C-alpha cells in the first residue's frame, strides 16, 4: 500500500465520523423542533412535552436503526 492510499483511507475514515456526528446533531435538532427546545421564558404545554418526548424516542430508534445498518455492512 502506498502513501496515497493510506492517506485516502484516513481521510475517508475521518469524513465518515464527521458525517455521522453531523447527522446525529441534525436529528437531535429536528427532535427539538429546530428552535432549541423551550425558549427562555416559555414553558411547554403538556401536549408539547408529549410531542417532544415522542420525537426524542423516534430519534433514538432512528439512531439505533442506523447503527444496526452500519454493522451489517
């Protein structure tokens, strides 16, 4: 293996990890409604709390599915 191939493998590994982090952060942001959750001074209604909890559960399941898919490759 020459130096170019070794560098390409390292770059690919780093990019894969960065992409995974970015996807996870984006999914978390969507689960919070994109606004960072409850804003200062505003409290969530019970219905909004339940919706946020369901969104967090959906994100958790999506993350688990992505992890299983990566393991299968």
